[in-house]
């Protein structure tokens, strides 16, 4: 798989740009702040419909413009697909495939598969659990685009259930203060009716969507573990071994009839069993949820534990070890996607400047065989000799091919 053409209109700093691309290595070179990252960000957006730099779509649209358009011509096994995305902040995005509209923008997810390496990847190791959950969910969607819908359904249910819980918490506080009318009005305004019966309905929805997402994450972590271990060892030979463990907010199952201690959910736990565990866990924490006004159990509360030797990588790994771990996570994603069929496009955004010479050389050797590698660098010397190829200079909004 490779991108043969990229076209941007009012995307980030570009009012218009047209780029012909080829398989192999292409480097975008230029000083910081000139728009190099915007180019690979646009391709990442076509693949995932999200940015690795910002959470909302607004900053993707050039200042003063109402919308942005990203077009990419994707070639896979001699088949061509033109994907067009119209980015509309505050409104639904629109998409076209081979110039024909599709019903939902997310219907074109999966036509382009990318693996993006960027300085922001350090947050997967050093940052909050949300960064590691995003890594897992983005990879799930890349492997099976239907999970974009599963993810959206879970987020929708979580948001609506959270609104009900906040209303319930407000009503409880009003009741305790002797303001019964205010308590009843809170539920009436929210259209909640009987809070307990309404919560039971949302519990069922959350358990069903959450179980599907949780089962997929557990299986994904099991598949990633040996790949991350091998990639880290290749990048940092002689370092302590690494490990992955999915830390689930759903408690372990109760003891078995023979008295054996219950086990936490793992990749061998079926989806129906996970759904039942989620429903039971929600029932157990209901009083606390009604008090605090938040959903306390579910995939949104989970974490991917990254271990370095006998210690957690977060807080204990050095800067170099953290970079190696982040790169190993991306390389493992690349290996999984490639095993599914077809090389994803590799996007390396200003990564080599962050690495020492040994890690730089080893990463270059690993990614060089990929069908297409797109690199950004502040200076040409940051691009390893193992990745010599086409080059574009980027300066003052102009992208000029050099060789």
C-alpha cells in the first residue's frame, strides 16, 4: 500500500498544496514551523479521522476558512482509491470515495492504513492511561474498521449515562438538603423518570458495548506482547525486558465452587462473560456512582500497564528507555498490520532527531523495507543514510521537490 497523491485545501497552514508521491522513502525537510508535520498529519487523519496533535478538528482548518479538504490517492495491489475528507468543525465531517459521497465519514476508515511515529508518542509511556487506551483503540480500528462504530457507540452510551448520573447526584444533594421539589425537578428536566429503572437500561447498553470493546482489547494485548518484547530488545539490546499487562476496572470473578480464587478478565474470557461481569460490577458501585455522578467501571477506566524489568516504565524508565518503549509499541503495531495483509504506510514525524545514533540506525534498518516511508526532519542530516530517497524542501508554505 502507498499514497500516490496528496492534495490539501485550507488544511492547517496550507491554502492549497498538491504532492505526487511514490513508493519507497520520501523526506520532507525544512525548519520547524514551516508545515512539515501538517503533511503527515493529513495522511494520518485520512487513516484514523483523528489527529495525533489535537483532540478537536478546529485547529486543522486554516485560519479564516470554514472547512478543510484532504484528498489522497491510495494504491493497494494495483487498485486505486481516491478518498476525500471534508473537515467541518462543529458539524459532521463528510467523505467521498472515488468522487461518490458515502453515508458516513467513518465508512472510508481502513482504506489507508498508517503507523505514525511522533514525539507525542512519549506520552504513551509517561502520560495518563487515556494515551495508552487510545493507542489500543486506534490499532483496533486500523485492523478492523468496524470498531470505529463500537468505539463511538460506547462513547455515546457513556456520555448519556454520565449525564443521568450527574442529574442523580444533583437530585440526591437536593434531597439531603430538604429541597424535595428541586430534586424532583432535576430528574424531570432531564427526562430521567425513575432514576434506578433508567440506570438499569443504560447499564445494559454500557455492558454490551463495553464487553465488545474490552474483549477486543484483551485479545489485542495478547497479540502485541511478544511483538513489543522483540521490538524493544532489537532497539535496546542488553536492556531489562519489557512486558504488557491489561489492567481492567472490572474486578476478578468470584471464587469457584471448589474454593479457588477468582481470576481477572483475560483474553480467554468470552464476551458474554465479560458483559455479565460488567453488569455485576456496575451494580456493586451504583451507590458510589450516584454519589459522585460518574461511571466508575468500564473500558474508559482501564489502563495498559507497561513494565520495564520489575518496575513500571512510567516513572522509572529513563528518557532513552521511554523512547525505545514508545518505538517498540509502534513497531509492534506495524508488524500486526503487516501480518493482516499489506504494508501500512509509515509516517515518521521528526523522530530521528530525538534518538541517539544507535537507536537511529536500528530504527532505520527496521523500517527501510516498508513499501512507503514518509519522514519529516528539520535538517537533511537527521535522515539516516539507510533511508535515502526522494526529498521535498518545505519553507514558507511551499513544498518543493529536490530529488
